[in-house]
């Protein structure tokens, strides 16, 4: 079974394509250690069944982070509530 981790922050890059803006995701694990993963590392972890990620926006309901694919076949992170752009992830604060 995959370990679940809450995404609390993102590190973005300056690009006009929303699906390419997320460079890293981050959070704090169950023992209080901060973690950061590149988008590619997080995609590999999700697809490999190693880790699951979620966000909890203001209303407090957990929303899964999933792998999206652009029309050109590029994989990126978004949430199950997002249509195309990773709006909920991009609304998180920048990782410090």
C-alpha cells in the first residue's frame, strides 16, 4: 500500500504553461521531517505505487494529487479536482 503524504507547498518556475510551472512539491512527514520532491520524482512515486499525495484546501476535504498528461504527452502534477491546469497546487504557498 502506498504511503500518503500531504502536499503543503510547491516550488514554481517562471513559465507561461501552467502544467510546467511546478518544479517541486513539499510537505512534512508523520515524524515532522520536511520533504521535497521534484515533479518527476513525485510522478514516478505515484505511478510506481510507492506514495500517494493529497492537498487539503480551505474546506478541509482531502483531494488527491494525480498525474495529468498534456496533448503533447508531457506528464505533470495536478489534483483530481482540477480540469487541466494544476490550480489547487499552484494556490499553495511557495516552499521555503
